[in-house]
C-alpha cells in the first residue's frame, strides 16, 4: 500500500475518481466523511491509499479554499461567464448575480462577451473592467481573439457558464480543440442532458482543468449560494474604495443621501447598471430570514 495526494476529478455511483501521480484511481470514501457531514466534492484535494487489491481508499479531504453547494464543486479558481452581444441579448442583472456569487465564494469572475463580430462588445467589456472585473470580447471569426482568455486560464480550475446560444461551446472549442464539443446542441462530452445528471467532472486541459457543470445556472447560484444583505456590498469590487466614507454608518448604499457609492455612480465612476443590479439584489434578500436560506 502507498499514500498519494491527488484531486477528485469525478464522482459517480458512490465512487470517487482521483487523479494522482498522473493516473486516475477509483476510490471508495471512508465512512467518517458521512459522520462529519462533509461529503467529498469534485475539485477536492485529497489523500488516498492505493491498495494492491480492491478499491483504493479516500482517506482525507484537505482544507478547501471555497466550495459551492450546487453545482457541488470545491477549490474553483475562476468562473467564466459567457454572454453574447446579440441573440440572446445580455442581461446585466443576471451577469451581476453571477459575478457577485463568484466573489462571495472567493472565486474570480471573468466576463467573456461573444459575437463581437455581430455587434460591438466594447460597452459590456468597459462596464466590467470599470467594475474591476476582467472582461474580454471574443469572436469566432477573429483569429487570436481568445488568446488572452486562454493565458488567463493556464494552471487554473475554471467553470464556464452561460445561457444557451451565447457561444460557450464555440469558445471552449477555440480554447481547447481537444474537447471536440458539438456546437448548437448539448455535447456528449461536456453536459449529458439538462435534466439527466448532476455529475460534475474536471477535464484536464491547458495546464489546468475545466469543470463540466451540467445544469449550472444562475438559479442554482441564487438559491444555494444566497448572499446576505450585509455581505452583498463586498461582492461588488468597485464599491470597495467608497464603503467607509458614507455620511451614515448604517448606509445600505441603495438610496440614502450622503452615500459615497451613489455619488460615484452620479459621477460616472461606478457603472449605473452595476448599482441598479446591487439595489435589485439587496431588495430581494433584505427581508429574508436566516432559516429561509437553508
């Protein structure tokens, strides 16, 4: 027997598939995890025991830097939010809920605006860069337009999300042709049907991993990763420099006189669309009780 450190790349049927020492090991988890109500997740860094016969044993889960309840993922570095300039048109509130959920979970959000050959991506890209969020325009018709995005993903564990039709599969094929995703329909390799599975799998590409997250949606992030109203302000990076300079310490940053954030919006320093999203999100959660979040 020998002990190895590795990463869980897939969980299915009660088996845990761990990449360690450049191999994939099929493991069974020790019962102690169930007793502690700490089920292993895809992306967990773990210690396993490799046996000469029988299944390998998953013995220890190392501390997580973050985790999502749904999709069940751990240790994600980056959430790539793919939106399109047209067909479908971008929804700022949906994008902002995604970026806020990422920040709240210590995941770096990145906004990629596709179909820049059909309509300019500049307004969207500038909005998110102004909000201190990395953002890029992308067109499948423009060679090299994904190079910056690919460099950013190197060595990271990244999850991609985006509505149907935004060009997510096209982007992934451009970044990693070895995935060979089918565009225009649900891929056999990354996503096996909207309602047929909740399995999450990591694919090793480009020195890092891409998380296959079937059914990954804003609804999941909202319901299972709900942000407390007192924490919401910290999920908008562009607010940081103004949080301590409001006239009243109890400022909600939604409508108060003397609010430094509202002043920054009026001065064009903070994008108006971002503040509108913040207010909408604040009003959604301000009266929710703690027990309702469970």
